C-alpha cells in the first residue's frame, strides 16, 4: 500500500508527525484494504491483526516493529476520534496528546492487547481510557486539569510553559525569578497514581498541597514582623523582567534594587503591593533590608589579586548576597581604607562583587577582564559596567 493508497481519513492526519508514515507502512505490511474506514472498523481490523500476531513465534525485532506500527495506527484512530490531539515527543519518548490535558501511550496499549486473551476487549478498555484522558476525567488529563485550575487561583504568577505526560515545566509571569533561570519542573506521577478511584475533592486537595510546595510562593499568614525579619536587598540587571509587579528602585548602569524574602532554602521577590499590608513604606522597607544584610555580612569574606598598581578585591562569601553588598553603606568602611574613595566596583552577576582603586589602570584592566568573562557566562547576570562607590552611594564610572 503506497501512501496515496492509504485510507483518506489517515493521510490527512498531519498532526501525527512521524507516526503517520509508520502507520501507513504498518497497514501496507499487514495487507489492509485502502478503503478501511475510520474508528470502529479500523479498531476491529487492528484487533484481529493483534490476535493473529500474538499466536506467531516471532523475534524481538519483529515484535518491536509490530508494536511500533500498530501503536502508530492506534494513535491515528484516537486522534481522529477525539478531534483534538497530536503526536508529541520529548527526550526520545513518543506519546499522543488528547484533548487539552490528556496524554496516552499507544504503544503500551498495543503491548497490553498482545498480552491479553482478547485483543478486541483490551482495545475497548484502552480506548475508554484514552477518551477519559481526553475529557480530563481520569489519569494525566484529570490531574493536570486540576493542577492548571489550582495554579491559576493560588499562583497566578506562574504559567505552564510545557506539559509532557506526567511532567510540567513552569515559568514566572511577573518576574518572580530570573528570566534566565531554568523552568520549575513539576512531577505529577505520584498524584496521578494516588488519584485513581479518588473523588475530585481529594485530587484537588492533593494538587493544592503540591502547588503549595512550589518555590517562590507567598507564605500564608506572613505578618509584618515575619516580613521584616526576612527582608533582604537584591540587585538585578537591565534584562531582568519586572513586569511592573515587583518592588524595584533604579540604580546606575541600568541595574535595579529589588527586595526579597529569605527562607531557609530559597528566597522570593517582594511585590510592590505587599508593602502596604505590612505597613511599610518603600524607604523603610529598603532601610530594613539593608540592615538585615548588614547583620548577615559580619562574616563576609573577601579575597584579593595583586596587580602592579594595587589589589583587585573580590567577595567570596558564597551566600547568594555578594552582589547585593554593593548597596551597603558599610561597604565603604570595609574597602575604602585600602582602596580610597571613591573606588570602582562591579557586580557582573548575583554571586560576584569586584572592587579596585579608581586611579589604578592596571588593576582596572585586570578586574574588567574578569568581569566581562564572568558576565558573559553567568546565569544570573547583572551588569558588566563599573560603578564609582563612595559614601554618597553609587554612580556610573
């Protein structure tokens, strides 16, 4: 059977991707009639071929080829039947998406039918399972539909970028994390397993618990005192996407000063709208954040590289706050005695702070070479432009 001799309903299934030629080859190899009709007729024909094949003594390669071809044909039937679906693949794994949330493995369905005493009965059950996936009433479709609904209510700052079977990849809509950071991956497998036979309320509760564990979420009951104890400054670069939702103040060189709430294993950015419930005005919030960082900086560590006309000093505390220390008023007290005032400082990325004398061209050259290299490679870039630092604050060089 040539592609043009394949059933008309099949050759029009462009959404099948690489499964389409596989399904056509399978029909040809198994001697199907080109007039084979869609839906139940093809499923009945496929069930007979499975029963016949199951009785044969075949090699592992022949069985793999049969499963691949029969699975591709089953995928075509299901996508055609549901009306909203397509072939999807990730990391070499092939599935079909059914409806807006469902996923189905047609190859596993064929293997199940091959192991059954009645391929027809097995396929009927598999099709019913696929229909439930497409309707979002069972399996992946049910749980991912509930997850999407809960996410929209509880974490409107997050969006689902990608969905593949039991895994979701989330990104922020309002700049609650660096735009260059990796998406948050969520594994729904455990919830999907536990949801079998459970009520919709139970599924929703399980999903809510999962969503509550996502990084960056607001902590329930966060009061003024708790917020004050957790506030810290964070310097971000011009490319950081604020989406007009996060608290931010402009700094020289296009950088901006944001606020974060620090927890044991993570931190999240503070939204402008959160200050009012804590009865904090912007100036007070920044002052508190700087004071908190100052307390954390009592054990800040610095290294140095000697050049012909003076040292290049660099922070090496490694607590994710080194770049933020450039806005500390006390930084001049720490470095000014050795570097003079004003001195030059750079924060190429979140975990870096470099400084040298303003009147030392060789030190400056060595520092900027390192800054440019770090800025080009780092995942949390800020700026490769230098600042002049003195007791009045920061200004561009």
